[in-house]
């Protein structure tokens, strides 16, 4: 486990430059309006989407989705803290992704 490397990775992934690179590579809008406005200089086709952000509503997942996000975040935090291995994270995330078992008789 390397908490210092995990912290440096998280710090890098949340920089405006990294967010702009991710947005360009994936076609997703940058996470902040200030970043999206600057990003539009290179991606003018996305202007209608950025303009509509004032009217955007938060997306919520299906029932139980928030619980899954909470579990995923907690196992990732444990990995960052050095309290979980990559295998722990993989195993827990696979359990979250597995379809529910059918009800018993």
C-alpha cells in the first residue's frame, strides 16, 4: 500500500488540467462551470450543453445506487489509507456489480 502515491494521484486527477484532458478524451463536460467555460474554447460544439447547466438537475441512480456508491467509496478510501489491497477493492466492487440473487422459494 502506498498512501502517499494514492494521494498524489487523487490530487492530480482533480486538477483543472486533468479534468480538461479527461473531458476532451471522453466527451464529458468538465466538473466545474469555470473549467467548462475555458474548455469551450477548444470544444465549441459543447456550448449548448454548458449553457444548459443552469437548468440541469442532479442525476440520481435507481434504488440502492447510493448505497453501492457509499460502499465503493469506503473500500477505495481504505485502499488509499493502506487498509485494503487491490484484491480487496476488486472483490468488493465485483460483489456490487453482481446481479441480485433471485428470491428463494
